[in-house]
C-alpha cells in the first residue's frame, strides 16, 4: 500500500514539475512591451482563424497610434466605461470584484426563485457576469494579448499572473496605450485609430466626447450586444451613461 502511495505521489510531483516547466517556457516576454508595439494579439489571431474557418477572407484593420495622438476624450470614456479606478489599483479592483460577486449572487438567487427553487443554498453564482464586472483594463489586456477564448479556472489563473507582470513591468500610461491599440471595435477592426476612421472618418486624436463615449460603449461586445447595427438603442443608452461618467475621470499619468 505504501509503495503505490509513493508511486502516485511521485507521478503527481512529476506532473506538477512538467506543468510548471511548460508555463515557464511559454511565459510571454512582457518586459519587451515597454518599447515594442504588438502587431497582433491572441484575440486577433483567434478572429482571423474564425474567419478562415467560416470560409471568409481573413481581414484585420489596425493602425498603431501613440497615446499622445489619441484624444483624451476617448481615454476618459474608456476608463469611465471599463475601469474607473484604473489609476488607483494594481491590476485588480477588489471593490469591483466584491460588488460583481454580490450582484451575481443576487441574480442567481432571483433566477433560482423564478424557477421554483426555494433553497437559497442550492444555486450556483452567475460566473459570466461576475467575470465581466470584475475585469480591469490590465486584466482585459492580458487576456486579449496572450490568452485563448476558453473559459476555465486555469485560464483565469494565467490571466492573473500576466496581469501582475503587466502592472509590474509597465506603467499605467503604457498599459492604457497598449489597450487602446489592440482591443476589438468591430469585425476586423482593432485599436482606437482604426475604429475612429471606420465609424467617424477622422483620426482618434479628433474625437469629441460624444464620439468617444460611443466607441467606449461598444467595447464589451462590439460584434453582438453593443454592435451599432444590431443594437443601436442599447448602444445609445450605454453611451449616455459613459458620457456622464467621463467628468469624474482624471488622467493621472
């Protein structure tokens, strides 16, 4: 009995060592992002593969723009919509995480009751909304740059580690600059400059507060939920909310 326990223990240790070695080998060189501008991301490559799989011509419209040439209106709008405490946290907004968790619990309890389940201890929190509500700009950048679209605790663990190193290796200004240049803003549209030219026929440096809030409103789901063609009214409502919140945002870099 002791022999097989020992064997199983050694196998487990070996598996952990192999996994750690794999993580170390595949760990991205985040310090390079201090000076190098990425030309693609994990999300972009995933979208290109999707297009090819669907028999479409893969397309990517992305124009890198230094943050100094991206309107402060858009910077404030994005922060108001995605991460209002960006300059106050170190990658993880614990207050937002707690709030999102509490809201997920309430939603799940309400859903359980509507389905006739009166046992308050017999339900599972609504993790998708929790994940979205707790995600900072640094976390979103880590996911978009380096991770797959799968939803798993292992991926969330990697996201947390990458977020920590993004915050450690890069300043807030650089993180925001990277984020604004790689996020998705529509079918094949990536980054603020490309989005501004597509939707407003102008450079990102010239965006008005209203235009900036419009683009920011799209970020959570530019292909579906907040797609301007599919759901213009829903997008307009979120735009108004962001526009009001922009006044409270200070660019502290």
